[in-house]
C-alpha cells in the first residue's frame, strides 16, 4: 500500500481568479514520470472555486471524468447540450470519448469544493455521454465500465468498521474526516494506492467520507 499525503499534492489553479487546485498525479505543467497514473486513474484533483469563479469552455477527449461535490454547487454545461447543477452527494460522469467541450463554474454565493477524478478508458473514441446520479446512497457502487472501474462512496461514523473492496488496483481518497486503513492513519486529502487488495478493512476515527475506486482491468500502475 502506497500512501500519498494531502500536502504532497501539486498546487495549481489561479488563486487570483478564485481557483485553487491540488493534483494527486502529474497534471498540466507539473510532470512526474513516476506519478502518471494508478490503475485506470490518471487524475484526482481537488478544486476550490470562489463565488463567480470557474473554468471556461475547454476540450476533453478519451477520458472518463467523474465529479464529486464536497460543498457548494457546481454548474456544468457541455457541447452535447447538458446543463446541470451538481450538489453534494451527486455523482456526475462525463464520458468525453472522441471529444467534448464543457464549462464548470461556481454560480453560487458560497465557495465550491469538488473532487474530480479522470480515468483512462479501455478503448479510445466513441460518442460522448453524460450521466448524473442524485444523492447516491452510502455503499451504492457506481460502475464506469468503459474503464473497468467501480466507484464506492463510503460514509463512516466514529468507530464504524467496513470491509474494503478487493481489486487488482484500489484507490482510496479521503474527502473528509479521519480513518485507519490497514494500520495507516489517513486524513482529509490523503490517498492510498493498493495493489492486489484483498481482505482489507477500514475504521472511522471520526465521521468520514471516502471515495474508493475498485479496478480489475489490465491497466497501468506507474
């Protein structure tokens, strides 16, 4: 198990325009050849947008983009005609396929924080698609078959213990709170990358929220 601490993430964004970003993998101008991906995950970005701030229209392709709002509301618009407001507890996925453009903004009056995770598809190309699940229940898996991956959202009470999914690659991101995972103490923003996960469990040291990617496919792990 490889634990990456929140403070080790690469800072980005443009604070002068109300955008702060923290990148768990190589991203933009930050290039680390030893930290390009883990399993299907090629990006895990924590984004903080002040009121009125956002990312203007920009392109994506050959990427599965999954977004989890921590607080505030995210306005999403894309070139396939979707316009939605994403709130805490919703899972949003944009399959960029052969190419799509989108806008992400904080049109609300309070700061917005969201975690956005990019996954590499098994096959490039295809038609873009969009999906949103409102208020996903605890422990309800969300499948991204294009990347042979499954997202598990876990919310733990203090002292609550839970089994962790087995998988060839397992990526655990702590959204909030503190947990013990296989003896490791994880804090908000910390992540654990587990290869050939089997028989692991986790316990909440405080009330906690976690995003867990279970990946079985033959994907890279550098």
